[in-house]
C-alpha cells in the first residue's frame, strides 16, 4: 500500500486523520475525503460550479460499483450538457490515449536524463489518470493531483481496472499539501496553461522536490500555426490572455479555462527568476510532440517543454 504524508495546504502544518476528513488543528479547517480521495482544495474549479460538481460526483459515486471506466467516462460526458458534442468525442479519444502518451512522455524524460530510478512521483493535473497508470510501473510511490474531483473519481476507476496503485487527491497546484523534498519527479503535462499563477505552481513544484529531483512541464505552444488543441480553433493562441476564453465561448460556446498560454521563453524566464536551476526549454521532435494520435485534424502543434533539475 502506497503512503504519503499530507500537510495543510494553507499553513503547511500537520494534519490529523479522522474517519471522513483530514483536520488542521492550527487553522481549525477540515478537508473531506470522498471515495478515499482527500479534498485539499483552497480554490474552486473555475470551470464547474460547486453545486454542479457535487451533483456530478454524487452520480458518479452511485454508478461507480457497477460501471466500467469507459462507461463512467461516457456518463461524465452526458452530465455536462454545456460541452459541445464535437468536443466530447475529441475528449473521449484524448482520454483513451492517455496511457500511450504518458509512456512517450516518460521516454522523453528518460532521454533528457531526468528519470530517477524508483523514488516518488507527483503529477500535477492528473485528470483521469492515464499518466498515473504508466508511472505506477516505474516508481515506488505515485501521487496524482487535480482540481477536478469528478476526474479523480474516473482516475481511481482506471487505476482499479488496470491493477495499478496510486494516491489521488484533489488540490490546487499553487498550494500543494506535501512537505518539502517529498518527490523525485514532478510532472505537469498540458496543465500550466490552465492555472491562475504559473510562477507559484513552479515554486511549489520546486519546493516539494528532493535534492537532485526534476520538474517536467509541457504545454501547447501559443505561436503554433495549427489550431489550438483544446478546442481545435484556429488563431485562438494569438489572443491575449483574457481574450482566450471569450473567443473560445464565441466559437464553441464553451470556455476552456486558459489562464496563461506558455512558451519556451516564459519557461526560461521563470526558471531563471525563481530558482529553477538547470531549467531549459525545448521543442523536441519526439513522440511527446505528436498529438495526432489523440485528436483529428492537421499536423500537431509543437510544444514547449521545461525540464529542470535541482542541485544535489
């Protein structure tokens, strides 16, 4: 059984485990546990209203014992009528290809010399758990974090079906509920562009790394000439930050929750200014750079990759 120590994401103090929650005595704050998934969020999921999320989770939990992972994915999609049908099919294909993409990413990390033997692994923005399934064969402890509780219910089901073990928690990437120097590798694939404060996310990722650990982040390149990969809209990445969601809603009637469209230069700037020693960006010609296996359309956009190692 995998074990990881949690701390309060606000004060970084110790937590007391109770039957259905973790409790911080210092802040007098309680963090509930649902289906074995602790909820350490200190900020809400910007794409889903709390009442809507509660209804989604309740329905998924009711169907959980008798449904397969694929069936729960379809159920989750059917409960989100605001998402256009043209996007739900793309997302289904994207989810199905998650494990294959994760293995390609791990191969790329190995090529960069940043893949530790065994150790503890953290994925920020783990979604439905494809990367966790792949990482479970390579690391002693695997932890997946996402701001969406419904997605974590799906991730837990996928892990069960594949016979893999991992710890999944709901939390904000800007406030990680882990002690300093907890992980050997921190991965964030296609998540940094969605967070409110990318620099704080990188600071937190660096904080929880062991000496000699590595951070590996990937994001769509906003200057690519191909359609924006989240909603397949041409020219969306050329919009300013605050115009991305408005344009997405106008074209697809659905906001994609983009907070920052990152580029290699932004990664380099953050790594220099905020202590990410050894950080570098690249645009690899590798399986990590190919998205055509998970979405229809023309050639895939190239992606900014940041690889950073702490000083041993």
